[in-house]
C-alpha cells in the first residue's frame, strides 16, 4: 500500500535563516533522512541512491528567483548523463 503525503511551506526569511535551512538540508542529506515539520504537518524523506538535481534561476526587472529541486525513487534506476554544473560565490559588487 502506498502512502501519498505532501508538505509545503512558504514564508519570508532573512539571509541568516536561509543559511540555517541550507545547512540543515546538507546535514539531512548527509545523515540520510530529512524531517520537515511545520505546525501540525510532518514529512520524513530518506534520500538514497542517485538523486536528480535541478536548479533554475530567473532575473526579471527587480524580481529574482532561485529554485532547487531534488528528486529520487526508493528503488535505484539509471539516470541520464549529467551535465557539468558550477556554483560559485562572488561578492555582491561583482554581480551584474
């Protein structure tokens, strides 16, 4: 029997809070379990094997958007060839 469960959370956060969430995600992937909790909702995910990673960035006028997406199946399946990706930090005055 399959269990379908959805978790969604939206909020405004400062940069320090976002960094804490990213650190928690990194630690969760390292330990093999992500526990997402908000109010009375909770969802536990256990990433393992090959994980698809999608990143999308948009800039339009004064609006910016960065979307990160991770997906996997409980049973391992071969993935298509991955393209190289580079993510680097730059100081704010260099960004155009």
